[in-house]
């Protein structure tokens, strides 16, 4: 089983959106028995909460399920449990680098580092910008490229 963890600051906007979008793509390709998806936040402010209303609205608009998504915080065992840990921005990468152990085996990278044709490398936080539509566009593009990467590296 290939395990993917999406990470943002609070786990109510970007990372649950990425989890839902990626899970949707995985299901569409019939790969659910090979790829497991989760999300978490670096902070604990929203632990136990459902995704932000803006995230729920954009996912619903695009017919993507967010059932069962509940915010949680990144824990040390995530670095052993997940093959791919995908952050939304530079700040998230810095936070993950502070938490990881020296002998972790996970791939840690930013979602948009997998995309050549975008004007940014960081997925902006719609909690502050309010632009959930733009974030959805970036996340969908990044998740598509991530799935291609995983298929090439692990499923060929």
C-alpha cells in the first residue's frame, strides 16, 4: 500500500482539499486498493474540526466527496507511516523538516514543485485570501502530477 499525506498549517483548507481531490483521482483510476490518502496540519488549532466552509463548498461544486475528513495534527509516526508527505508551501516544508527524524524514509516535497507550468511554487492559504477557486485549480493540477509520479515510481 502506497500512503500519501497532504500537509498544510491547520488542516481545514488546503490539505483536506488536496486529500479529497487526490482520493477522487485515485478512485477514478481504480487505484484505491493501492493508494491510501490522508491529511494533517502542523498546528493543533483545528484538530477535530471539519474542513473550512470554503473548502467544502468548492469540493461540493466539483462533485468531490469530503465525507469523513476531520482535522488532525502531524505526528512523528507519520514520517514512518507515509511514503509521500506533500506540503502546500515553504512554511509547511520548514515545519516538516523540524519534526522529521534523521532516518525517515518518506519523500517530502511541495505539491507545486511537481508542476512546471504554474506561476507559483506555494499553494496560497485561502483561509486568509478567500480564493478557494484558485487554490482548487492549483491543487487539482498538483494532485494530477503527483498521481502520475506515483504511478511511474511505484506502480509500473
